[in-house]
């Protein structure tokens, strides 16, 4: 057994309980929420919100969900939910009593979900088997995707994340890999992405407005580096060696850069890259840069 496997569980009893409830066949993999994440307050908030949303949506059908794991695996609630939200008529029985019927029903339902959401198979974070086996992680991903598509104004808590463990039964024993997985959107990444998208759109759709944007940036830069007796006229060429960028950062952050730490008059590409890398490191350390930038 992989020694790291034992570290996933804080108590031996938790390990025994897990192995009793989760039979993993040879060569099989399972990804689960770590027991230590089960009591995450934001996770509980999301679960309660989804339960309330389902019950409110299906109130006229007199359906009451109390547990996401126990009440959604057979497809009955998902069937009613899709018919109510998407006005879909699915060619399946309302009630599937046998596991074979439930599997067939879930297959039709999840196929309809993927079609409505326009998702490729590689994009799906759930499967017939995972929903049928009452896997909470898959069920949450499925419900969040349905809610975002059919009711985008539903105020789900952002940045809900859980620690997961992927367990694989190999010939040498159980092998694990831990990770952090987001169930609802990472708001910080979205904000950074939206900023990137805004500039991408500006470059592709409104190139005529670029000059106006450059003028605004130039005014901003000169307002600060002008105090050092400098004047920037061209953003592309004068920022290339990293000198103006470093001096601007120093002015904005209110600190002095030691001249021994960078090249004030770089004469080679290596020296320019040193300056740019130093500037990017300063921005990252100051919490101002949370995405990767190629210094070259």
C-alpha cells in the first residue's frame, strides 16, 4: 500500500470505513473528496443551496430532496429537473426500479445534459457510473453545470474548493494522488481572465482605439517616472529592456531599487531579460501579478 494513502485519513477508523464502503477493482481509479474536506463550511453552503434550489424548482411535483448523494443517483429527480427547467421530454420511464434500468435512464439523461450544455465527452466531470455510485463530487459538478446553464442568476457561493484524492488499485497496492479541485468558479481567475479578454477584444475588434488607450497609459507612466526626469514616448520600445518598468514599479510601490540589482543601461539581451524577470518577480511578490508572463 502506498504510504501516502494512510496520510489521507486522520484516523484509522476513517480508513477502515472508506475501504468498507469503496471497493476498487484491480486497475480501477476513483476520485473522491477527502474526509478532511467533508465539513468545509463553503461546501456545506453549496450543498444546502442546491438542495433548496431543487426543492423550490420541483415543488409542484411534490418532490423533496434531503441528500444529494442519496436522492439523485437513480435519475428520478434529474429527470423531473430537466423536464421542468429545459422543457425536455425524455424517452425514459419515470421510475426505474432495477440497477440496469437506472443505468439506462441515467445514460439518456446525461446525454441530454451534455447536448443542452454543448459539452464534449472530455469536458464532462461526471459519468453514469459515478452518479449511480452516489459520488458526491460528480453529483455536485453535474448540478452546478445544470444550474449555471438553466438558471445563471442563482447565487452560488464562489471559489468552493475541496481536497480530492485519486485512488488507483495497482498490482503493488493502492496508489494515491492528492489535488485541490474547484466546484464553483474561481472568481479571482475569472476576473483576471475577463481583463485579458477585454484587451484581446480590443486588439481584435477595435484596433482603431488602441492609440487612445496607449495615450492614457503613456500619461500614467510619465506622471510617475517624470519625477525621475524621464519621458516615455513609445511603450513597445522603451519598455523592452525592463528599465522603465522597474523604475515605474519603484515609484508606484514607494521603494528604492538598488542599482546593483539591475542593469540601468543594458547592452545585451541577457541583461534586458534580467531586468524584465526582476520586474515580474517584484510584481508577483507584491501580489500584483497572478498569471504567467513570458519575459522574452
